[in-house]
C-alpha cells in the first residue's frame, strides 16, 4: 500500500469529488440562510456515499462562527451550546423537484474541540472520522482549518479503538469494530450488515487513512504486508485494554442518555419533530410504532411515553 499520502490529503479527497447539482443546491440554501456566520458547510452520510439525494435526506453540518449570531431567539442558542448540535429540516425547490435536507448547526469552537480527545463521547469524532466533504467555505484558510479538524477526528477515532484490537488486525477490522463501538454508544442499533455496507462503499478511503495514521502517528504499531493485505501489529498493556473497555462502557451509558435528550430537543427544532423521532429509530432498528394525535402535539410527552415501549421491542440496546 502506498503510504505517501498524509492523513490530511486523504480526508480532503471527498471534498475534491464532484457534488451533484441537487445536493449542491442544499448547500447553497444553507449558505444563503446563515450568511456571513457560515464557516463551512459539510456533507456526510448516505447521500455523499450514493452521490444522489433520491429517497433520502441530504445530511449536512453548518459550521458557524457563534450561536448567538444565527438564532433570533436566545433559547435556541442556549440549547445549541448546552447540547450540540441543533438539528433542523429544510427543503429547496430545484427545477420542480423538492430536495430535502437534515442539517445540524455547530460552532467552529465546538467543532474543533469535538474532534479531539477533549471530547469524551464519540458522537462527533465518530461521525467526522468517516468521509466528509466541505461543500462551502468562506476562505482557503478556513477550509484548511476544517480539513485539519477532520484529520484530528480520524486520529481520535482510531486512537480510541486501537487498544481494543487483537495483536494483529487489518484496516477493515479496526473500522468495523470502531464503528460498532461508536454506534453502540448511541440510540442506534446498526447491524453488522450495515457496517459492512459502510466499509464496502468507501473501503479505499478507510484503508488509506488508517495506513497513513498508523505510519505517521502510532509508533507502537508495526506494519506487515501479507500478500494483498496490510496487517498491523501492536502490543498494548493489559491495563490500557481495561481502561479502554471501561471508557467505552461509560460512553455507552452516557450516549443513551444524550441520545434521548437530543431526540427530544429535535422534536422542537425539527419540523414534524415527533414523527422524526420515531422515523429515526425505525430507520436504524426496523421497529415501527404509531403516534397518536396527542403525542404529535406534545413531542416531549411522545418521547417519554414511547421510550420504554421501543426499548422493550428492541429498538435500541
């Protein structure tokens, strides 16, 4: 495997790929909506992987200078600061067709902190370690600053997974285990098949960025080439392994609580919030539940009354 590319060069690759007009229209809509506060519009998720918005929501992050400058009411700014990000729904009409988007608002300060080990939970660095494209940015300097953040997310993600690996492992092994750990620390029950799909859709990216990370940033790890497979070898102490297991156990408990709070918050910020809450859980678990008219009018009550029912049906674990 060619190890000449750096981590930053690899995480920049999705941004260099052509963006379909429909998805770019979503980015343009967000850039116009938030104006000079925008420090970057990031695209991630299924639409980036598929290269189309058909049958899906365009997933974006809007990186802003500060929360106070983008909200007309102080309570939205406080919610965003207290439990980032705030999640919203948007639509843009493109040649008679509606492009739907789900976008999250995050300050530049929170973004840069959330991709480092200073941010204990995997919610942000687990997402930004995966392929992410910068669709809009006010300057080249800011673009490089965001790319640096994406690179740091990769280092943080892999650094928090390596101690869980056996003595020898492949790039596929560490990404599969890492994605399972990060998904398990939220209210989402991604199957092994789903994780395999994520790997298959971007395996070249995952292989390259893992290789560049281990060569340049993990001196304890040895690289062994076996036929067509690159294997990595490392020796971590038993204590490092135990600490890592404990950390992920805490993230799992912490993440369930944070996920409930974020879903309940999204019930207010997301158009059709109560239905979104149920759709989100159904999409990742396959468990379907119907909301009553009263629950739709009171999204917090909907979240509280359906939480235990969904749990008993195996919607999350």
